[in-house]
């Protein structure tokens, strides 16, 4: 294990994560963090020359639909659903005095 995690690092990470770890949990966390860092080192050994960075595994480009108004300003038909309307708007009970 090339990456040695010391007690100060575990204490600091515990404070940041707001964890109250006992001695056994700290030792287990040190081992886990060391293994994670070893794995990252292993990944850094990979030859990524010529590999383009990607944000998604599939070649997806803008898949959003066009923002097109379909029903337009149909105020009269919309207000037909209102129990009450006044001056081209929904009329609702007063909620603030």
C-alpha cells in the first residue's frame, strides 16, 4: 500500500464529514482510504493518450425539443374552466388581509 493515511487525515476527514469515529472505525477508514488511493494510482497508470474526454458514455448531443408555443394565447377557453373570472383573469378568494 503506497498511500499511507495518517491519524491526522482521518481526524480531519471525520470533522469535515461530521463523523464521530471510534478507534476501530478510524483504523478501518484508514485502510479503506488507502485502498481507494491505491486504486486511483492504478487508474493513473492507464495510457489515455488519444482518448477524448467525455461527459456521457453514449454519443448524445442536444436532445432537447424545440421550445415552440403550441396552444398560444387562448385566454377565453382557459377562463371557461375557472369557477369565477374578472377582467380576463382567474378570480380567487382573498388570502391576505
